[in-house]
């Protein structure tokens, strides 16, 4: 075999070895890359979540309150005398104008009769003097003096009428006699209390609102009032204090509630729900809430396969969970595994029911 043939064979063998080594290297590199991808896929955490769409929810300010009577009045006597009748017994329901206490008339009727007779006489005397004045037989001074006496008699008659009328003490408004301070036969002095009358329709729900929330209220706002008994009423904001309570630094607020059935009693514990607006909110399980490193309450969601922490605020409660605001209108919220992942981490999320996830994390 010639030298040229030996060299050619050697070159051919070398080229073959070179080509084979390139293919093998490429295959080994590809195999290593596949192993790395598979290993990365096996290390990607698996979480479970829900596809949540926010709904519009009305926001309310919850205020603890207590019911109070709209008016409590101590009905007092304007004349002195002995109580001879007491229709306004304790617990009696009365209408406006009903008789509460009856004081003995004594000499008041005779004093009124005397005053009326004197007034009639003085009126005739005055008319005669005026007639004479027209004929030039009386001076202006005599007419003025007669007129003064006539007016004095009118005033005396009016006082006698009022004194007689005031022997009957009547209800200034409809309500219930809460306290009865006297009995039949007692002497009632001028200004002394006969009964205490409480108005029961409408009633008031009185609470205190923190200074940060006080500007969310306005006179005339409709408010839901729930009593400790479970009964619910609707009222209207009728008073907002301009100065805070010196102890609590909160502002007193009153809500007027109609009570035609007279079921509300003063002093009952109540809860006022004051509407403050609306916002988009998600209904989630409280277990889905987490804290970030700064202690902020929020949820973890998945966006484009990466974890994101979203701060939220709790805007309400429901038998099915809690309503939270601040999250995107549509979000994949992590419900299982949210404590084990962190911001920016790639994850795999399943939105399937939990029964279909058995064994996926093994």
C-alpha cells in the first residue's frame, strides 16, 4: 500500500472520529439540559387557589349604641292644691292632652265668677264714659282711667280662668307614665312634679363615632339599627355632635327610630350600621389571609405563574367568610400553601376542587 493511501485512510478515520465525538457531545449536552428542566419543574412549588371575581359591596360603619327615649319630661304643677284624682298612674299609656293629675278647684271657680261679673260691670261703665265723651261731657283723662280699669279686670279674669284650667294637668305629648311622684290626697305645691312622662315613639339610638369616621355621616342618612333582641329597624341620623366626648374623644350621634308597635325600650343595647359607600370586594376564607414581613394583612395571588402579595382591608363578614377590598377585580387567590411561598416565586397553581389534588404534592 502506498504512502498516499495510508495518509488518506488516516485522515478519513480522524474525520469520522471527530464527527462522532460532536454528535455525542451534543446529545450529552441536550440530555443534561433536559435533566435541569425536569429538575426545575419538580422543584416548583404547587399551590391550590380559587379564581375570584370581585363584586360591588356596600360598606357600613358599625357603631355600638344604646336606645334612649326621645323625650323625658317631669310634668309639674303650675298651681298649688290637693290632688283629688290621678288618672296618670305609673305605666299608663296616654295620648297628648290626656289628664294626668287633677287638683282640687277650691275657691278658684268662685274667684273666676267674681272676676267675670266685675269685668261685665266695668265694661258697661266704660261704654257709658265713652258715650259721654262723644257728647263732650267727659274728658280724655276719665276715658283713659276707665279703660285702664277695664283692662285690669280683663287680666284678672284671664288669670282666674288659667288658675282654674291649670288644676287639670294634661300630657304634653303621647307616651307612658314612667314615674308617679304623688298620690291622691297629697298636697301639690307650685312647681312640684306630678308624674314623669316618657315618649316612646319615636325612640333614639345613641352611639359614639370615632373622629376618623365622623365625616362619613350626614344628617338625614338612613341607618339600620339592630337591637340585642335581634329586631331590626331603620332610622335617620337626627343629631351629630360638634364637640367630642371629653373621655372617649368620640362624637355622640343620635338616630331617630319610629316605633309604632312600642317594642323598643330605653337602655337596650343596639348596633348601628351606617352606610359609608361601596367598593369592589372578594369573599374569601379567613384562612387565606396572611401577614407580610411588615405585619400588613393581605392575600397572596398568582399572576403569570409568579406569587404576588396584595394588601387588603376587611370590609365585612359573612357566614361564608370575610369580604376584603384592595385586591384586583379578578384574581387567582392562593388558598392552600400561601404560607409556604414568597413574593416573586414561581409556582404551579390548581383551581380544581381539593378532592382532585390528592397525590399531586407527593
